[in-house]
C-alpha cells in the first residue's frame, strides 16, 4: 500500500505563509531599490505559468539539464551509490525520475526524500512515485530549505519480520534547475556551508547551474516572444492583491529582463509605466512608484566553472564531476563535503 511507504512531515508553522509574506513585502518594498524574493511567484497560477515557460523555445535551461540527466544519470548513480535521494525544492519531481530510474536500476536506492514548501505538490508527486516505484519509501517534508534544511535520516521503519529496514547509507542531495542562481553570493556561501555541515563524507551534492553565455540568448530566455514570462512576472502583483488586500494594477507595469554584466546575472523587474501609488491594506503600507521605477522580482545568476568550483571549495565542498549538455549551456556537477 502506498500509505505504508509514503509519509508527509509538515515542519512549517501554521502562520508560515502569512508571516513570511508580510515580512518579505514590508522589507522589500521599503528598501531602495525595491525588491521581492521570487518564491512569491508560485501560487497555483504562477506554477502553471512556469510549467509553460519550461516548454518555450527560448527557455533552454530545463531542456539542457534534462539532456545531461538523460545521458549521465547511470554514471551519477554509480558514483554516488545513494541509498537515499534528497531533493530540495522538488515540486512535481518530474526530472527526478531520471535519477530514480538510474538509482533503483543500480540497486542502491531505498528512499526518496523530497522537500518543498507545497504540501499539495509533495502529496501528489509522492503518491505517484510510490505507485511507480514499488520498492521505494518516500519521506516528504514540507519546509522552507532557505530557513530549515531537513536532511536528517528518519527513524527506520520495521519490516514484517520485526527487523529494521536497511536505509542507512550514502545520500545524494539534488538541487536542480539552477535554483542556486536565485541566491546572491553571500546567500550561496551560507547555503553551501549549511549543506556541508549537514552531509557526511559518504554523501554527495548534485547541483544544477546555468552557465554564462551570449547575453542575447539569456535575455530571450527571460523575455519570450509569447509574453508568458511577462505574465509570470506580473503574477506576483496578483498574489499581493489577493493575499494582502493590495490594489496594484498589473497592467501599469512592464516586464523587463536585464543582463547585469558586472554581477553576471539576469534580473527580472517590473517597471512602472507611469507614476502611481499602491496601497497594501493588510500592512497599512502605501507605496509610491515614480514613472520608470523598477521593482526587482528575481535574480538569476549565471556561472563559470572556475569561479563556481572556487566558491564551492571555499564553503565546504570539493568538485568531483562536471558535465554539460552538448551545447555547453548548462552544467550538472557532483561535489563532496570536505
């Protein structure tokens, strides 16, 4: 039965979404320049829009990472010998199935441990994986990995004979999709150090990283011709209107994607078309935008091999393997904690 092999541990407080949204909006809209973290894109509508983005011709990262996983998953399985696959920000766990196939085919995997803020996504994906991988135990955790990294081993269940199951062994922690690019250098350093401290010498980190390339290619990936990314970007205003009683006019802002040459990152912004005022009633906050003023909604850092290797080394990891897709657009790397 799926129920006996699937568990869902909700570690978020009851007021998590309300309190963290209030905190992020108060801080971000009072700052100069104004900015919001990208996690607030992802209500149901935002998640659906992002799924559309991943299928757009301009948006190469999802396809490029999948190309690497398709060709390298057996090698990753052989190198990691993972008994547990932990995935941060797993969402629907779609690409993860390439790793699950390779690890179960290699005979080592006993447990899949996805971590995400969406209980609904974890429940749906976890039950499907239990159905499709009969020998696998799924221990899902509802948590915000930016504030709590829940990667400890669960207590092992008993088999019908009364003997404990053998789930102890190397762990592979996957952080895919170049989500690491949403962190600035200081946030990445703290994140790596936390990961390094949570993993043992037998464990491995599998990290997806989008690479520096022609700025025109990068900008097109975040500003598609069909306007899907523009709708995705403006969705954060719909979220604020619904959740905080705000009165933003999404049509009063233009979607802008900018290549920041100095920091080697794409910045998504919402630019006020004209001077305007937004009221956020739940926070008692009034925000004035000048014509042409930007609200930054996402950074997406791009990486080079030498600097990313050094960044990992300085914060507790040693690079073991580096793979790219045939066009060298995207990298997937294996690293071990020092």
